[in-house]
C-alpha cells in the first residue's frame, strides 16, 4: 500500500498548477451535476412548472405577445424551454435545462473567486466559491425546477465575472470600442480578452434583466458599483468611461423590448398579488434560507447556524477589503444590498414581491464572501480544515433538502382519478385566474388516456367570482393552443349563478374536487362549501397544499 501511495503522490506532484486547477474544477462541476440530477424526475411537476410546460408549447407569437400580458415574467426562459423541448416533455427533460444553467454557474463562480482573490490565495478562493455554489441547497433546489431562477443565478455570476475581470485589468478595460480599437498596439495580445470580457458583461447583464424583472435591479446595482469604481479609482479615465457608457447603451438596447413588459406587469402586480407582506419574521426566513438552506423562524438552532454563516460571510468581506481593495467589496455588497433594499421598499409601498426564489442572485456574492473565509488560514492544513467544515455544512444542508422535498403531487392525485373514476363521474378543477392554465396543463399532462373519461370542468375564480369551463372529451398531453390566453376574456359567473355546477353535481355518480389550498386562493374552498351541501365526503387526500376530495 505504501509504495502505491508514494507513486500516486509522485504523479500528483508532477502535475502543473494549471492541471491541478482544471482537475479540481472538473471534480466540483461533476459534484454540482450530481447534486442537481439526483432524483430529478422523482417529484411531480408543480403548478408553476405546469405554466412553464404550457407556455413552452405555445406558438412563438403567443409566447412573446400573449404571455407577457398574463404572466409576471418575461418570455425569454420559456423560449429557451421551447427550444429545449426537442429532448422531450418528461419531468427530467423539462427540469434538465435548469440543471444545465445551474452547472454552468459553477465555473463562472470559480473564475469569479479567482479574480477576487489575490495572488497566492486566488485558486483557494475560486475553488471554495465554486464548491459553495455547487452544493448550496437553494441553488440545488432551484436547479431542479423548470423555472427561470437557476438561469438568473447563472447570468448574475457571468455579469460579476466580467465586471471583476475588467476591474482587475483596467488597462485592457480602457482599450477603445470595447476592445475592438486597433490604436493600442502595445495591448494587442490582450484585446481579445478585453472583447470577451465586455461581451460577457453585456450578455450577462441583458440575460439578467430578461430572465426576471427583479434582475433589472441587479443590473442597475452592478452599474452603480462600476461607476463608483470608475469615478474614484480611475478618475473618469476616458477609455474606461467611454467603454462603460457603450456597454451600458448596449445593455439598454438589448433590454428595451422588456421595458414595456416590465411596466405592464408592475401595474398588474400593483393591482393584487399573492406574496406575503414583508414582515420581519418573513424576511428573516428568506435571508436565513439564503444563508443555510431550509430555515425555520422559530428554530433557535437555525438562527444559530444562520448567524454563524453570516459572521463568516462578513468576515470574508473584511478579508477581501484588506487583500483586494474596496472596489471588490463594494461590488459584492452593493449587488447584495441595493436590489434587496429596493425590492423590500417596493413590497412595503406598492405590493409584496419578495420571495426566496426571486432573491437567488444573492447566493453568488455570498458564496464569494463565504469562500474568502477559507483564506484566513495561512497554513495549508488550516485551509483544508476550513474547506472540509464548510463542505460538510452545505452538504448536510443539501441532504436535508433532498430528504424533505415534497412538491405538489399532481401525478399521484391525477392517477387516482384516472384509476378510480367512472364515465358518469364529474371532475372539478378549481383554481384562481392566474393559475387556471397551469392546473389544466398539469391535469392533461398526467391524466391517463381513457375510452370513457369522466366529465371534467374547471372552476376559475378570483375574489367572489367563479367561471365554469368545460374541458371537453379530448385532453391533449401538450400544446394547449389558445385556450383563454387572456383572463379578461373569461366570462365571470357569480356565486349566485352556480346552478349549472349544482345540476352537474347532482347528475354525476361521484364528484372529484381537485384544488390548491392557499391563503390567497379560495376557489376550492368556495366550491367545497357548495358540494358539502349536496353530498357527503367519502375520501380525501392532501399533499403539499394540493387537495383531492371524493364526494359520493
């Protein structure tokens, strides 16, 4: 055994530093892919993923002109998912796009850490930043969702990478026309890298703004930190200033089509939304989860863990300030604090928009801050010990996520209906106006083919109004086309006019009610109250807020 170990050590010692770094990064990328792919198709699609599935099967015209009118997100992610559908429509296929974005975030985080770190600790900081991103439970969780949040984390990491590179290489950052000027012959070898950095910045910032409306706040924060650096550190040097203005103009031009969507959706949100008020306990839960993963406001243990990680991150920022300088600390701090403060302010003054998955961009600068804590150890053994401690902590947090994840059981409940219902039964889907397409999509996605299907209707409601929508006999598994794309076109039926529902219920042999329980969605409870007057409950199933009730 000893000779084998000596030979292995000799071979490792013969590797160059670049080869070791490449092997280390490859191992972390594989770890990230494994964490995000584990049990990827085990859980059913939930209602938001059902909307992604439905939107990705619309025509390009409907996707870009109708979806922005009924959804609170821009259609770019759905467009990527539409292209990605060549790999199929299974749960794994739909979610694998987010896995790809999540894995791509890891090398961006590695480069970001290396650029922030100084010589001698750069590789350690790069590796630790990449490791935290690879196994952070929130990033792992949202990489297993067919939603845009994993893509948002990737675009933020790309933007920060490019920003830090340009700050580190200020001479190349000042090469005219974003690196395309030929006047700087002395910098000829670096012009390509300057072009790549500016292109990455423009692309990352534009994607950040397009993947989520809150991303525009992140882009504005990066711009504010960059202007501080240019004004104070570079004293408005002409080359860097002109390039920054050109890059900003390119980002604005690329994001211009999204601005009308943002204004329209902001107005719609101001008219009513389902997110909770940003109380101190609610915000503590969100920021605690960003630090440690699953977080319980009433748990002293979780508060202690979150407090330790917060101290580690702040200590890491202080270390970056000492070793690398104020511009890098300012960039990381502004990108965390300013968009969060603006989002909370909007939530207090207009309408709540702060939820955990929207704040995912904060995990990238937090990972750099946490990773920089490792460089506190000057000796190699102390750094390895700190690496192992943080790796163990976040690995355990990711394990808790995988052990406790439970999405809405649409597959299981729909299978029960398909297996036990008869042709003369009535199936009622109850949902709010905002979620009626998601509910229909998921029911059609999972409902088994049948020669004698039951009668299926959907109750669509908002406030005290309900709408009765027959689905018909055919249930395509995808491509729902233009089924009431615009909620304004739905005919509203008040509660006093539900005679048709009562008649259908009385004529049916059995009635199945499938609905989501939510503090802001009461359509199911309204219909439930009507059915309780007419029939008795034989069976009931409940899982993650989704309820199925059988009435005889």
